[in-house]
């Protein structure tokens, strides 16, 4: 098999071998249902609560405030729909941003159909939410503000603490989609006045199909998945113990290695950004230059289209992603790139490269060389490019 | 997701480029995905397409269908070229994923646009050819869930 | 570690080693996101669709009618809530049974709060739904009938084909919670006129945290988890590829071994039932004598309480479960046992033993001996027992 | 889920059984979980509890709290026995899971009921003892989600 340079860690990550090792006994040996009374079940319950405590620690929260879900999308759906349901007698207005993940945006659209009103606050050209617009959007009927911690496409980190303070000041609940941020940047739910927070295991070298929602004690959110009494009666379904154990170990690992790992990633990321901007003409960086996720670089190359670029990169063993229409189920260009002001045709030619701790300078050099020739080739084919 | 033939035409696209003083040039775009295709035709006095070149700003399927379409129309008469529909191009490529069917329409329309341009320049009327749209978006509705 | 006789396979099962083996490469080697364009992602997509086809085959369905979820509870919530939403212009009435799993019942209660009307049809003393009541419950506004394929507590298998025919005749959608039945008994969605079917991986030696909802082509159910375009835009969330692969292999395995495995289980189950009924006085069997899940035995022992019995069994290395109040988050006695007409104090003293292919006759003999002495001991402590 | 002490008292319950011609017998039940506890007291002329036995239909915690409660009241005066609250029993057992707190109330109430029976039989009034309920369900509301 040819060597693969995997630069799509914002899409998903490799499950760390030590995470898999930790999960294994819970498949075939300690497979008991955590809601049972016998020893085998207790073993599961203890393992689960250990993971809960690890995660709570990572956020400055308490174990009983962590609720396991099937991933980021479920956490986002839960946070929005079930908060709206619980607080609808207080008001029907929700504030979010224009650059949220679809798990938030499509949920908001659904809520609009149920009679809720949603304000989608603008971002500036770096993808930072406009705080003055956010403040202006607040109404007496506003029950929830949901703004992502860091954007999945352009990597921009939001002023979460300021948003939390605004929410607190107005007595409004604050949810943040931290699927991209958890494990990558330090987060403290008290300092940032976060009432709810979504995260997903597979973004931090944990398993797929597991995530959590942090719910501050006292928040009266309803259930989203109704049924059994699991998760303190708030989220039904037999607990995914191997997944939960894996998420716990992945969290421990991500937190322990965060400083060193992200320092290295930032160095490589900046090297990549600097060289690409200097060596490839008609190129721009998307997202905030410094206030971005340690591993995220996002470029727009004029005159070319994303999918073709991705296929060519793949032929060289490089995995990247694009805000391009063609890669997702939808054909529209990325709403995030449009929100930061890119015209359609430029939004189409964007490339997101997201690093991991395994990426070396040699990898980056290789990628830059390949990228240069791919872009040259595609431009020579493009009816938009005349030089 | 793509067939081997698509990948082959994507990796080694035939007839990329421009034709200077082409008999007909057509550019079409697809607002839905923002992609653009330009087709150049060199048509001799007997109405036979001697050469055909393209430039495409678009996805892998757009590149491959452009390439295949140029191959299919080369050497054909104008009337035969009109039979190079998007279906014919897709078949020649061993199919496309459903979400990519519209990309092949881009190729069909680009040929039509280039022929229209040729007809206008030569003040002739081509049987069965109507003025091509600039934007070939089908406007098909997506299922809502 | 002492030998464990695991007789709680209705709660969850051991993940089969070959299932785990099949999953492993998808954690650390083929970890690509299935929605991406590069080879690594295609690998995931292909593996996923292979699993989809295996499951579809098992049901007589087509691959594109299988939608992966996080488990049985999510499938049940999805089927009910999003069907109700999609068909509410047609009517607001839903029919179900009194003995459904909480994932159905609590979802129905939630729907009632949203303005839907739900009829909970009675069952007879064997736990079989009363078909004449079901028919009488049908109204012009009935949009959905949801009846479980087999009950999780007492094991009774429902007349699914008859229910499907009634539903079809009246143009009403038919959902069945087959979480306990899938992989245990043959199911054909066309023969039974099933429009939607829920299942969960961990009940058939597959992994926890993965399940599916079969949705017949043409059923206009909405999304439950909104967000990305996964699962043909119907269920958002990065696909849990290891889980999906595991569910595929588990299904293949369960279908291939079904005949032989269940024949053996039925023999042992009947041996267990016969001996217990004969050798322990004041004991009754719950559920239908023959028309029950191959691996399910459920007894009520008068004068004693379930949790105490379970703890004592556990001390002998035997894992069982109880319809007793005390084992779940709730303290109410099992709604299923009450629905088949048991008085409270007898419902409290029930014991469910669910076999697997690994259980031997020697295990059953051991269990019966232990059970006899435990029940004697608890009865001697009971203020209700006078002999 | 249970402490070692709870498990010990569950596995080896002290004072199981009945006392013939007991000075006082009390039976209480909990409609919430359907469990029932019966307590027998043998009280001497000085008002000292000489013996105490129980029978319980209930969960592990119910058995363990019954057992511990009998241990705690044995040898005590009536007044001292009144101080054997559910909290005292729980503490002596190194705690109970939250969902099991009500089981310890069963034990407290069973002692009270047995003392009440004694007082009635002897036509005396015990300071600080009010008529025990037959059903000790707290009626606490569960959170709704
Ligand atoms: C009949 C039935 N339905 C639904 C469920 C819920 O499945 P899960 O716990 O996998 O979400 C279960 C098992 O717990 C069940 O037995
Ligand atoms: C910001 C953000 N939110 C939510 C999600 C959804 O997470 P998942 O796919 O694990 O459900 C993702 C990733 O896909 C994400 O990047
Ligand atoms: S041409 Fe636009 S997606 Fe293919
Ligand atoms: S006494 Fe009923 S649950 Fe403990």
C-alpha cells in the first residue's frame, strides 16, 4: 500500500491504538449491561463512570454533568431541540451564527418549522462572530444562544468567554458545539459560562459513534431519545461501554498531550500556510490567521474547483477536504466560506488540510510540491484562468 | 465513487485546450454547483468536426465528461454530434453516480452552445438545435426530511 | 475469576470475537470518513454498504432501505416521532401495545404531549396482543401501528403478519420493534407487511451503540437527527464504521447459525422451564408457553422479591434479570407483568433467564440447584410466606 | 452498587425470624416498590429491648437495613431505640445508593410500628412516637425529562 498522508483530521481521526486496547476487554469479557445489578454489570458501570470523570475533569465540570450520546450531531440536536421544548414557555427565540455545522443549522431550521424564531448572526471576514450583532439580536424571548467553539472548516476560534458573559448577563442559556475544539484547545465551562457543550469521540482519536453533551446542573433540558432510564433518565439506550471507555481514554490522552502536540502542529501549520501563500499565486488563507485551531489550514485557490483537486491529491496519497460543493451530498458551496464573504467560484476552489501529531515537516514539503503542480495543471484546464 | 473510465478520462483528459479561430465556441455554466465548461469546435466546409477542445472548471465528473464528449464528437458531422447526449457520454464512461448526472449535462450543453455559435457565425440553421441555456441547472428538487 | 453463567442475553450479549476482529481494522487502518472522496474514505463506504446489504438480505429488503442508528432506542424514537411529524396532516392517532419497551412507550407519551393520541392495546395472559381490540382501535385518523415483534421480558412473539395485514388493509403504516427478534427468529418485511423495523446490534452478539431502522422505500418519514447528509440525508452524524461493520458480521453470523442455535436453545429453555415449574412450588411461567423467543424463560416466584434473588444468584456467578422494580431506575413493577395480569407482589418476584448458544445443560442444572436454595432462603425470610 | 457492609448484612442477615408472643410487632410496606417489612420486639419490664427479629420481602437494601436496624435496637431502651433513624441505619451500613434511601425508611418505620404496637398493648404513651403510617412511600416526585 502506498504511503498515505492523512490531512483530514477535522473529518475524522485514526483511533489511537491505546484507545482500541482499552476498549477491547469490554467487547468480549466485560460485556455486561451497565444497568444491571450483577458484578459484570457493575464492572461496566464503573468503567463508564471513570470515563465520565475524566471528561468532566477536562472541562472543569462534574461527572454527573456529562451525558453520553452517539456523537456530535446527536448532542447538537439534543441541546437545541430539547432546550427549546423545555423553555418554550419562557420564549421562542434562539440565536446562533451563520457558520455553524449543519447539525446546528438544520436543527435550527427544523425548530423554525415548529414555531421557533432563529437569528443567524454574521461573522467577519476572518470568521469571527460579530459580538455587537449578537448583543443586538437578544430579545426578551431569547432562550438560547448556540455558537460553536471553533469552526470545522476554517478553524476560527470564537470569543466563547465573551459570548458566555453576554448570555449570563441576560439570563440566557449558552450552548457551544465544541466538536472541533474539545481536546484541541483548553476549555473550562465555568470560566466561559457554558451551560451545554457538544463533543464527538472520533475527532480526538477516539472511536466513532460516541460523543457527549455536557449539561450544567440545573439546566432543565428534556430528553431527546426517550426510553430506558440510562444516563440519569435523560438519554435512553443501552450504554455503549466500549465506546465510552474509548472516549475516556482518548480524552485523557488528548488532554495530557495537548500542549506539546499543538505546539508542534501550530509550527507545521504555519510553515504550510506561509509556503503555500508565498509559492502559489492567486491563493488566500481562510479563517483567522492566528486565532485558529492548531491543526487547521484552509486555502482558496482561484480558478480551480475543489473536487478535482482532491482527487488529484488522493492519487498522490494525500487526504484533504474541500468546501467544494461536490464532496458532500449537497452541491452548494460551503456556507461558511460564503459567510466570510467569498464569491461562489472562489469558495469552490478551497482546500482544508488538518494535521495530526503524526505529520512531519517532510510530509508537508511533499504536500506543497504536489499541490503546486496539481493547481498548475487544473488552472491550465480552467476556462477562468488566463495568463 | 467513479468508474475506471471516468478516472482515466479525469487523469488523462483528452483534448484539453483552446482552438484559435474556432468555428464555434460555447461556454455553459451550472449555477447549482458553480461549474463552467467551454467547448471549442473546428468544423470543416463539409460540416464535419475536425477538432474539438475544452476547458473546464468543475468536478472530476465534469472533467471526464468534457474529455469524453470531445472524443465522441471528433470526426462526426454536425447532425451526428447532436446525438452525443449526456446519456451517451455517461454510457461511454460506464456511468456516473446519481449526484453527478448533471455534470454530464454540462458537456451536452457545451457542444450545443458551440454548434449554436457556429450556426450564428455562418448564418445557418441547424435542424433540431435550439438556443442553449447559459445555465443548465435542472432545478430538480431535493427530498426534504 | 469465578465462572460466570451469563443468562441475561436479552439485556445484552457478548460481542462475538469474529465480530471484534472484523471491526479492528476500521479503527486504526481504514479509519477514513465514509463521506469523503479519497480512497481511504471509499474503503469505509464500501464496508458500510456491504454491511447494509447483509442486513437487507436478512430481512428480504434492499440495501437502501437500511439506515444505521445508534441503537434500538434511537430507531424507535425515530420511527415514531418522525413518522408522526411527516403524517400529521393525515391524522394524529397512533396504536401500540401495553407491553412495548420504554423506548416506544415513553416516546408515545411524549407524542401525546405534542397533541397526538395513542391507543395502548391490551394483551392476553400470555402477552399476545388482542387483535380484535387492535382492529377496533383503528380510526380514520390512525397513521401508525407500532407493535413489537417479540417482548423483551416475557419473550412472547406477536402475530406480526396478522398485524401487518390489518395495517395494510387500512392503509396505515406499520412499525415493529424487532430489537429482541432480529437474528433470533426469521423475519421477512414483505411477508409481514412491515414498513419500518428497529433493531440493535448488541442483542445479537454485535457491538453496542449501533443499530438500524429499516424504512420501506416510499415511507415519508422525516429525520430525527438533523445535520450532515449521511444515510441518504436521513440520519446525520459521521458514520460509525467499526460499529456498522460489526453489526454486519453479527447479522451474517446470527442468520447463518439461527436454525441450529435456536433449536439447541429451545431444548435447553424447555428443560429449564419444565424443571423449575416442577421443582419449585408457587412458581409460574410468564409469557406464551411455546410461541416465545428461543432463549427466553421468565418465572414468577411468589413471596419473594426480585433484587434479592438477583444478588444471590450473582454471588453464585449467575447473571439474570428481574421485572422487579428495584433493578431499574424506576421502582414500579414491570409494566409487562402487570399487563398480563400479575398482581404487584408477584410481579416483584420475577426472574428472566435468557440463554445463549454457549449455555450447556450442566449450566442449567447448576442454575436450578442454586435457584432452589435461594428461593427457599428468601421465602424463609419473607413476611408473606407462611408454610 | 452496595457497600461491603450492606452486602455483609444481606448475605448474613442478623436476627431473621419471628418472636412468639412478642411485646410488639410492626409491619410496614412501601407502595412505591411493593416491599414489606415486619419487626418483632421483645421488651422487658425496664423498657429495654431484649430481642428483636424481622422478616422482609424486599430488595437487598431492605434486607440489609432490617438486619442492621435489629442490631442497633437490641439492648437499647425504648427512648434510645427511637433514635435509630433511617439515617443512623444508613450510616452504620456505610451508606446506600440514592435510589435506595427509601428502603432504610422502611426499617425506621418498622421499629416505630412495633413500638406503637407495644405501647397500645401496654396502654402507655411513648414520648416522641406518633402513629406510624402503614405505607411509608414518600411520594417524592421524580424528575421529568
Ligand atoms: C424490545 C426492545 N426495544 C428497544 C430496546 C432498546 O435498545 P437499545 O438499548 O439498544 O437502545 C431494547 C433493549 O434494550 C429492547 O429489548
Ligand atoms: C463542528 C461540528 N459539529 C458537529 C459535528 C458532527 O459530529 P458527528 O459527525 O460526530 O455527529 C462535526 C463533525 O462532523 C463538527 O465538525
Ligand atoms: S460539474 Fe458541478 S458537480 Fe460536477
Ligand atoms: S425496599 Fe423497595 S426498593 Fe428497597
